[in-house]
C-alpha cells in the first residue's frame, strides 16, 4: 500500500501545516510517511505545496509523479497540479477561491467551499483543516480520529485549547461535507 | 506626457524599469527602492550606461528589473564585482545593490575595502535588520533583543554583539564622497531618500568617487509585522539605533 | 521500537549532533539547510553548548577549527556555495588532523544556481575540493532516520581518525519530514580523551596544532602518516547497502536521495519481472570499490544514477574497470527524476 | 483642491495597505477582490476626494498605482 | 628565432597575459606566485590596464567576475590555499559562462603546508573544486616558454568557449628562470567581440549575466547547454606531448614540472637501453584519455608520476581501464623526486 | 633570582617562551612583541591556560615560541579561530596574534565581527604597514606614497585608497573593552606597550571582554631600511598617520 | 651610578644595532665577529660604563641580551 | 652536454644574482639554461641558494641531484651542499668566511678569499662576482667575456658604469685567482 497527496495553495493558506498534520497522524498509526514541502523563496508570495506519501513499507521516493489525491486551495495550484493526478485519483477543489471545474474526466472531483465553511465556524483561517477533512476521506488510509489527535499535537500548546477545538471541528466539517454527491456544481466562468 | 481626457499623468512607472513584477512580499521596501533607483536613472539619463549589480538576498532578481545591463553577484561580493566592472570600464555607472546580510556580514571586507579605495561606484545598502531571503535570521544590524529565527530569544548583545552601524563605519574612512542614511516610512522620507539616491548617482556620473546610501527598510515577513506597522516600527524604534541623515558629503 | 518523532532531515541532523555530544556549532544561513542553524540556535545553548551565527561560512569553518583544536566536538553546516567557501578551512582541518563534522545540504549549481536538491558536489566532497592531498570521510544518508544515525557516526569516525567528516545530503533530504527514532544522548565527558587538544599546557608539554611544515621532508612525513590513516579508513570503514543484487542483471548504483528513489525503481522493476538490483554507497569516501567490482563481474551493466552530470560515475568506472558496460543516467539543476523515468532507462538495458 | 485620479493595476497590487495609510484624503481602501496571485487588491473608496498628489504612488512598493491630475493643476511629479 | 629573454615562469606568465590583451588583473600576495602580482603592478597600468591588489583572494576572483562580465580580458593568480578561497567565485564564473584566466602556482598542502612545488591541486582543478557540475579548462606548462604560450591559449580558449581557464603550474615553474621567446602583443580592440558583455544597454536589449535560475528546469537547461560546450572542448582541445612512445615498454605519464623531470628520466633510461616513453598531458581537462588508452594497449605498464598522492592517477586509470598495470610513483609536501629516483622505479617495471 | 657573583639578573628571557630562536629578520619588532607577550604571560601567571593563535605572516611560527598551547590559523582567520577556542572553553586565555595583511585585509570581516560580538579574546595587531612574509607588498595600512613591491611607484590614494586605521574602526564599535595603539621605537614606548599588553590580557583574565592592542612595528626588510632607521621612521612619520594612545578603555 | 653587566648570546644576536642605539651610555658596539648563521654580533665596547639599566635588553628583538646589576642597586626589572 | 652549479650562501651575499648573471651569459651564448632559486621566507636570515643548469639540449629537471660545481659562500652552505656534489666535481670555498677544508676527497676544492679580494678591489659587496669568476673557470662551458657582458646587462642601468666596471674586475680577479694550484691552504680549525 502506498498513497500520496499533494496539498497546494497560496502561501499563508496553511497547506504545509495541513500536510504535516496528516503525516503526523499516519506516523502515530504506525505507518511509514514522508512529508516534502516546496521550500525557499518561491514560497514567498507565490504558491506553496507539500507532498505526503503514506505507506506500510519503507518509502522510496518522497517525490510523487502521480499523486492519488490533490488538494487545490486556489486556482494557480489547480492549474499546476491537475494534470499530474493519477488516473482514478481525487482532486479536492476549494470552491471558495476556484471558479472552474476540473478539466480532466478521469479523476474524481470533490468541490468544497473551504473558506466559507471555515468562516461559518467562526475561524476563517481553518479553511485548511476543512480541506484536510476532505483529504482524509479521499485518501482512506488514516482514520479521522487520528488526524484530530494530530491537530492537538501540532497546535495544542497551553492556552490554545479553543484553537484546537475549532480546527478539529473544521476537519470534521470538511470530512462530512466531502461525503456529499460528487457532481460538479455550477461555475460562473468555465475553466 | 500622456493624458487621460483632460488629465496629465503625474506618476508612472520609471522607463528604466522592465515590466516584470517584483517578487517581493507585500509592502516590502525593496520594491520601493527599486522604483526610486529607476526614477533616478531616468532623471540622470544614464540608463544606457548603467550596470546594476544584484546581490544574493531578496533582491537577487534586481538585475532583471532594470532596462539596464545587469549582473548577479555572489553573496557579499557585489562591491568586488562592481569594482571589477568599474575598473574594466570607467565610463559605466555601476550600482551595487546589497542587503545587510550581504553587505555587513559576509561582505564586510569587500564593503570596507571598496569604500576605502574610493571605488567610483554607488552602493545602495538595504538595511532591513534581518536576512529576508533565507527566512528571517539575525543580521549584523538586527536590533538588541530582536527575535529572529536564529536568535529565537532575541539578540543577546552579550554573545551576539550590538547592531553594526555601517554608514558610520564607512564615513570614518577618508575616500568616500557621500555617505548617508535614509528611511522610507513616510512620504517625506521617501522624497529625501530619492534625493539622496539621485545625489549618489550624480556624484558617480561626475566622477567624484564612492558613495553609499544606507536605507532603513522594512521586512514585514521577517519581522512578522503587517507592512504599515513595520513602517511605524522603523520610525519609532529603528531610527533610534540608526540615526538618519548625511554622514559625509565631500561633493 | 523507540518512540518516533516527525522531523525534517535538517532538524534530525541537528538534534542528532547534540545527542552525539556536539557542543559547538558555527554556521551561516543558506537555503536549504537553515533549519540546522535555527535548531542549533534554539537548542544547543540549553545543552550547555555554544552557538554562534558566524559572519560568513569562512568564519564559521575557522571557528570550528578553533573549537576542534580546543578538543570540543564541533559542527558546521551549509549548502553548496557556502561549502565552496569553507574549502580552505577544510583543507586546514585536514592538514592539522582535526576532527570536525561538516554538513552539506546540496542544491543546484554551479554558481548561485538554485535551492532545489542536487548532487553536484560529489567531486568536491570526495576528491578534496580544497587544495592539497587530503580526504574527508563522506557519508551520504538517504532517509531522515539514516541522516540522524550517520551524524553520530560522523562524529565518532572523525574523532577516531582525526579526519574531518562530511554528511553529504541534499535539499530534499534536508527539507522532508519522516518519522525518526533518535539515538540516545551521549555525555561529552564520556567521550574518548583528546590528549592533543589545546586545553592549557598544565602539567604537560605544550600542544601545538598546525598544518604547517616549512621543510618539504617534514611535510611529506606528515602527509605520509595521514595517508596511512586514510588507508586504514579505506580498509575498515566502507559502508553500503545492497538491494536485490543476488540475481541482478542490471545493477543500479545511486546514493542519498537518488538512492532511495532507486529503491522504488528496483521495486517497480522487480514487480515487472526485471532482474534489477541496487548498490547504495553509504560512505562515498571511502568508496565501495570492492563490492561494485565484484558485482560488475556478474551483471550485464552497471547503471549509475545521479543528480549530476556524472561524478560518482567516475568512481563506479574506476571500480568496474571495463568488466561490463557502465551507462549513466543523470539530472542537473535541481531536477529530480521520477522512478518511472529511471525505470524506462533500466528497461532499455535489461 | 486640484482634481486627481488614481488607477490601480490589480495584477501588481499585493494589498499591503501602505497606500491606504499614506493617502492624506482617505481615498483608498482594501477591497475584497483577489488577483490571480491570490492577493487582495486596493481600490478607490471615494475617488472624488483624490487630489492627484501622488503620495500613494510614491509609497507603493510595487508600482501598482498610476496617478493623473487635471491639466494645469501644478507640476509636482513623482517619477 | 625571436629574441629570448631570461624570465621566471611567474614573470613570463604575467607578460604573456599582457601581450594576450589582458587588461585587468586582480590578485592577492601569496608565495610562490608573488612575482605575477608584482609584474602586473609594475607593467599593466602602462599597457592601459587596471591592476588592483584586492583585499583577499575572494575579492580578487569576484573582481574578475565583474571585469569579465564587462567584456574585458581578466586574470587572477594565486597559490593553493588562495585558489581554495576562489572556488565559489570560479563556480560562479562557470555558472555565468564568463571567461577568465586563473593561474595556480601550486605549493605543498594541505592547509598552510609550505611553499615548495607540489601537484596536490589536480583534483581541485580538473574535477571542479567548487560546487556544482562545472569544468574549467586546465593547462599545465612544464617550461617557462610553454607557460608563456599557454597563457595566451588560455585566454583564447576561455573567450571562445566562455569557460574559465586555469594554468596549473607549481612553485618550481613559477620561480625558475629560463630563456623565453615571448609571443607578440595583441591589441584588445582586435579580439573577437563579446555581444553578451555589460557595456551599457545602448541600442540593444539589456544584457544580464548570472548563474541563477530558480526553476530547476531552467537551470537544467543552462547546465545541458554548458555541458554541450564541454563535450565540444573535449572533442577538440585535448593537447599532449609524446616522447619516445613508439616502441616503449613502459609509459610514463607526468605533467608540468614532473613532466619535464620525466623527460630526463626517459633520456637516461634510453641511454641505458630501456624502452621507456612519456606521455605528458598539456591539457589536464580535457584529459588525453584516448591517446593513453591507445598506448596502454601496447605497453607493459603505465607509470603515473606525480607530486601528489595519486590524483591524475585516477584519470590515467580511467583511461587505461584495466588494459595493463597502472603503477604509481608520487611525492608530497614539496619534495620533488630526482630523475634517478624515478628511474629506479622505472627499472623495477621495465 | 639567579646571580653572577654579587650581581642579580635584572633581565632574562621570559619563562613562558621556548628556547627556539626567532626566525625574524635582524631588528624586526615581531621578536620584541613576542618577548613582551611572554613577559606579560609570566607576570599574570597564565602560561598554563593560555592559547596563542598564530597568523599566516612572518609570525606564522608564533605558536611554537610560547611554552603555551598554540595553534596556527589560516591567513586572516585568527580571530575566528580564537572565537572557536574561547567559545569551546571560556576558561582559556586566548591571544590572537596578527599582522596587518592578515587582520586588516583578508581578515577584515573576522576582525570586525569578533570585535563587534565582544569575544573575550586579546588581539595583538602588528601594524608594520607591509606584507612582510610574502616579500614586501602593499598592506591596507601602507602609507600614502610608500613604495612596495606591489605599489612600485608608491601607494597612490586615488586608486589604492589611504591607510586603514584599524584601532579607530574597532573603537567605534560598542563591545570592545580596550583598544589602544602603541609603538616600540624607544624604551619609553616599549614600556608603555608592555603595560598595554598586560592590561589587555588582564581584562581577558577578569572576563571583561574583547581587547585590541595595535602596535606600530617596523619591517626593516620590507621597508629596505636598517633597523635603527626604521624605528626612527616610525617615530617621525608613521605615528603621524596612526596616532598613539588608548582609544577605548571600558575596564 | 649602579654597576651593571650585559651578556650577549652571540647565537641569538642578529647584529641589528638597536641595542647600540638604545644604550644611553654607549656601552655596546658592533663587532666584526659573525655567528654561525652569518650575522655580525654585538659586544660591549666599554663594559665598565654599564649601569645595568636593561634598556638595551628591553629593546632587543631577539632576546639576545641578559643584564645583571649589583645587589641592592635598585629593583628595576625588564622581564 | 649538461653542466650544473649550485650557488649557496647567506641571504644578502648575492648568490642569486651571481647565478642569474651566469644564466644570462649562457642564454646569450645560445645555450639552454635554467636558474632555480630557493625562495620564500626561508631566504630571510637563513641561507639562499640557486641552481643553474646549462646544456645544449632542452633541460629536463632544473633540480640537480648531483651538481658539477658548488659555490659555497659560507660555512652552513658548505655543510649542506658538499655531500651532494657529483664525484669529480668542483667545490669553490669562500675562505674569507669558511674555516674548514673539504671533507670529501673525490671532489676538487678551490679555495678563494672572495670577500678579501673584493675588499681589495674597493667594493666589498662584489665578493659574489669574485666567486663567480671561479665558477666560470670550474664550469668551463661559458666564456668569461660573455659573463662580463651579462654583468653589464644585469647591473648596467644608466649611471652605474662604475659598479659594472668594478664587478667585472671582481669577476676577472676571481677567475684568475682560481686558476692557482688547488691544494687546500692551512685552516686554523679543521672541519
Ligand atoms: C555564500 C552564500 N552564503 C549564504 C547564502 C544564502 N543567502 C542567500 S540571501 C542571504 C542573506 C539575505 O539577507 P540580506 O543580505 O540582508 O538580504 P535581504 O534578503 O534581507 O534583503 C543568505 C545568507 C548564499 N546564497 N551564498
Ligand atoms: C589564503 C592565503 N592568502 C595568502 C597567503 C600568503 N601570505 C602569507 S603571509 C601574508 C601576509 C603577510 O603580511 P602581514 O599579515 O602584514 O604579516 P607580516 O608578515 O607583515 O607580519 C600573505 C598574503 C596565504 N598564506 N594564504
Ligand atoms: S522576506 Fe522581507 S525583505 Fe524579503 S521580500 Fe519579503 S519582506 Fe522583503
Ligand atoms: S501600496 Fe501598492 S501594493 Fe500596497 S496596497 Fe497600495 S497599491 Fe497595492
Ligand atoms: S493621489 Fe494623493 S489623494 Fe489621490 S489617492 Fe493618491 S495619495 Fe490619495
Ligand atoms: S620581513 Fe619584515 S616583518 Fe617579516 S621578519 Fe623580516 S623585518 Fe620582520
Ligand atoms: S644595561 Fe643599560 S647601560 Fe648596560 S649596556 Fe644595556 S642599556 Fe647600556
Ligand atoms: S638588539 Fe639584540 S639582536 Fe640587535 S644587535 Fe643588539 S643584541 Fe644583537
Ligand atoms: Mg536584510
Ligand atoms: Mg605586515
């Protein structure tokens, strides 16, 4: 078993953190895992992304030529990574910022209003956790509870209980919402 | 001058800059300094004989933002590279654009000796008190107590020393023609800095010798401050450590 | 199993150094290894050590020279351009027989290049990029776990043989996170004594540390004694890993990040029924000439795969010495080939 | 008061807010529009108040602003 | 015959550079090459050039980088430790495709070592001591006359291929005097134009000089194009000298100072009726692999003789690839073997 | 104290020096400075915890002249090496002995930053206005007009700059505890220099921090002057460019 | 005047002449003897005039001089 | 034909210059020649020496393991180089400074009061030229006139005519004196 996800978005959207939480959850589950970020100056102002590979045997390459799952938090990320997703894979599209449907037909699209859902929860910055919920469902190898646990470990410094709580809520919300029927919603501008 | 209906354009992109977007973070003074330099090059009409030496640092792309010949120098060596260019062809106007890590840490020797030899170059020294490009480590100019990724508990003068005052150090040498420290935190200081940059370049054009314009710049990302707050911090705190004004003007 | 932590390669190397008894670190920022410096800034003082952000890489390596001469375990880290600046200092360390651990988290070159992973500094590391006839022990980890372990080994070997040791990693290994079981802490007081160190000439003759010998005969003598140790290291300390080599028709040779990608290649190739094996050098100097030579006699081709234009390739060819074809597959500039790209090349050979 | 006009290049603006803080007449404000790089973009809240003084443009680090002024309204220039 | 002058190798190289149109020199004192710097200080200004004594070797090489970018022929010189300090800059020159001539008058190492002649920087010069996948053209003169000639060639090759060129000499060649017929003066104005140079963007698009490409694909591309030129150089510019190789049973391979001593060895050996020949590489990169390979098929042994622990030896073995035994004779630390010592070794083989 | 008949020895070789003869030229002040240092080490009783860092320069052998632990540093890096030693073992007394090429040219960055961090070391700066060891090339401290092998027509300030005043540059920093410039051209100044060296070392022993003793030294060989005339030249000319005295004393 | 004595170590002396110039009492002079390194060596021309003031030794760069003084003649020391 | 000389002495005795003048003379005679000095810091205060090789074909090694002629201007130089002289070779001993005879019996000794002879000529610094005269005789491959000529080229800047003259006189004096019978004179201290 080897499953891979690319988390991609605009710097500041928290995609690196989301990937790291998933990686931690996988580790706590006793799995092998690698987390590989894009790094350095290109992060500033531009896009940020990370790749998480989860497996039950030692992982060869942490670079993934055909990820099973893509989380695209903004348009440029979708443009860049959609072509690389493995056939039959899943693309999670942050509909709050992306105004086009998938171009490919051999992958499954999951459309999620990540920013809006986070705002509804009163924590606009938790859009990444909403999206992570969807990733967890699409990936199917790490239990949601383990990821909730990992959020606590990543964010849970003393006095940050509320933050952990609302992020866990966002994770669950995303997980739950992404269970909805996968048909693409209506887009104002076609891609 | 181009017009919109009955209106005249009173502010436009300097002609000596290319169309490329800056890669800097929102609010970063590097962009502003680039614009000021472009304006000064326009004003002096020296675009066709200027060479911009870009450092390693957030301004690494600087050579590509000017419609002038440009070169990217090794970290800290821009003053040496500028020396090489100027000695090879004294008719060129050579601008060495450098950050504080570049100029005041690794490049200390090149900085001091180019100044001491009185190389006829113009050094633009962007003192943002941090290593921007590499992710916010301590610079020689970092303020006492300032937390950075390599001084997580704040700069401790007992083991890390106090901020290095470059303009003062260069001003103490005999050769430099013009040494000044400027800031950009409000319109008045932007205008002053603009005049300083113009003067520094003019001195070079007039073959008078070496000049250094130190500019107290922000680094909203490295400082973890919104840009407007970062500018206020310069006005309120940074200028206390690095006093503004001309230190030497032998022009 | 010890508890595993999720760490980047950079963090793991820094923590492993502290656990190995490293008590001085001197460094200068450069991507993609800043996290080593930052980790040391945050944690070394608490361990009773000294952290100094040096004014340059040149200053940093010379601070290491001083600290090592004083008998304390010391480390510096940088990435390609910064390592070039350290070469005079490394040559001095070698010439003065001082231990020191140097981490190179390689990036794309030459010149400023970029910050993506690369392996273009192999020659520099293994042939002695600095001047003079010296060698440094070069260890090439391919996982975060191995990075942590090799840092400890580097300190031990460096002390034992009084030869600088280099960890040759790359941007990918430095930046990626993996679970790692960290080695236990070692108390510097329990490390073997260094009677040659500069601790104050109290109750003994003065100790002098230098790489200087004006008379050629003296300098030759120093060199010969050092090369004696090099031979000892070459005889004793060669390390490598073999994967599916028993019946291989094609032998891959790859190290570090490229080595772990090659493992995926071998797995996929075997999945398709191709008899492909891998020899992954762990010590790049001393290089595993003997095992490669032995395998070369049995396989149809030895394919070197590197993130370079073919640097380790020369050592592979020196090992094979014409026993079988020695094709090469390389990438440069920070481009990392995918397992399938390498696999396609393997198929052409198999 | 001379009459001016400020024009934002939304693809250059990075939403840093410096122009907003600089304009002495409160002409500018942050909008909730994002450009293709994902930055929020500045806009003119009350364009009528603009004097064309160009202070905003002089302070903008990304040369995202152009400023126009009514003919004859003075010769102050920023470029 | 042109009039001969009595000059040291250092003086001859400096004068030859001026005659080749070198108009900027940047250097820093270090024995045994100070006479190059001093000659330039005395004579370059009169030739209309600029001489700067830099604050360090690092500054000097970066001044060369600037002067070269400005399109002017430029040179720096140093000796082993100083060359180590220049390596980052040399890698930048290579990465920015800038011509430059670098003279290394080698001395004993590693570290401070001493100032006696040595050849311990062969790896550094030929394999790229700096970071990244680059090469510099390396020319190894063995007489003062050849030193003068190769300096001119170095400038031409460096300009033609936009690759830095290094003269790899040693303390003996730098310090000794021999009669030399100097090449004629060339007017810089008659040299081939450099349309890429920074001369002011007048009536043309700006020129940018850099070794920087953030996107790995771009950097790969730059590297591939450069390696294309390297292949061209390897195909066209290999130079070597053969002495009495036609019927040789033992082939000596030696370069530079060791190469001229080997000539005496060959003469004495032939005098004693021993069939000994010499292949003396003149270009160390590109290395004369092919002629050595060819001769290796005909001789009983290829003996590499070097003032090092065996650096060129690796290239010789890469050339020979097992075709015959490849013994080695080396000295270190500034010790130079006498012809008779080498002859004794040859006799063991012949 | 040993005696000859009824006489007492009033001057003898310092105990902290080895028996080795100095390799310096006749009349060279390096030897005298070594003797002064040896005397100071004796006086403070610190021989068993002193480490001498020798530069590259005529003093390259310095580490072997002391009966103290010693190390030979790369050219220009003695201050960095001293930093490494002191940080590794703060109980040691670390002396960085450096020439003007070493300290003020190639080592400029290391010099300034060690001083700026306030490393608790003692720097002995031998300013003889020339590169002695390599055969008399121009140093950063070479006087205007002074002919050397690399400035055969004399140092031309227009292209080579004016002599660099190191003590002044270091004194402008905040961390240094003691910065002084001394000379050795007569008995009075030798006595003063001796006290300065002792004070600098005492400050280190008392853990006060960084000190630098710049010493205006001769180089009869490089200057091509007989030793006595070289000393007169220091008194008459060199001290005019490099004024003697304490610049900073925060002790 | 206290009575002193100066002793030259001929193998350390390099004949630089600094002591000769330093001695206030003209005690020392260059001799025409060479030591084994080939340096001319200094000697006491009028040893009787020596006060043991040690100024010569303090100025000697090669520590080639030792100075003795009559007991009780004062405590000035150079080491 | 290949002949070699080592000129050795104390720094300042002018042995490098003497060697250079010989080399220049050989060059002007159309011969191949190499001149190799000891160099660097070891020159200061210590001994200085240079090796001149003269041949009628390209010269291989400028380092000479068994020189045909040794000029020893002072004691330490004699001690160091005497053992290396080729059997049958010649050692020129500067008796003005050297107080011992040769130890070897298989080489020819030429004893010359180089400093005294120079002093007699009124130019004490010309001892090296006196010695060079003896070298020229011992070597036998370069005519004395050519060496005299070379003195002019090396030293003959304008206004230095007298210097050239006295040096040539010294050269000739040495040449002439060294033609005297080779038996070792009496030494106070045996070597
Ligand atoms: C030799 C070398 N060392 C280190 C680096 C890494 N590096 C890149 S930029 C930089 C410093 C940036 O700081 P500064 O000069 O202050 O510029 P800023 O980004 O703050 O404008 C460093 C250390 C490098 N590229 N080369
Ligand atoms: C990296 C390097 N560059 C240059 C040298 C050559 N070198 C040796 S000593 C010296 C300078 C000597 O001058 P200074 O430091 O003033 O000391 P002094 O001999 O005058 O006491 C130089 C340039 C070297 N050994 N290493
Ligand atoms: S990191 Fe700082 S200096 Fe660099 S671009 Fe961002 S704000 Fe500007
Ligand atoms: S200052 Fe420029 S970049 Fe910043 S918000 Fe205003 S227009 Fe946008
Ligand atoms: S031109 Fe002046 S008034 Fe108009 S928006 Fe800009 S700052 Fe405000
Ligand atoms: S060259 Fe100068 S500094 Fe060096 S030992 Fe001789 S006199 Fe002293
Ligand atoms: S001790 Fe005094 S009096 Fe005696 S020789 Fe020395 S300086 Fe002269
Ligand atoms: S000062 Fe010392 S070395 Fe000089 S002449 Fe006098 S005793 Fe001799
Ligand atoms: Mg900065
Ligand atoms: Mg000096």
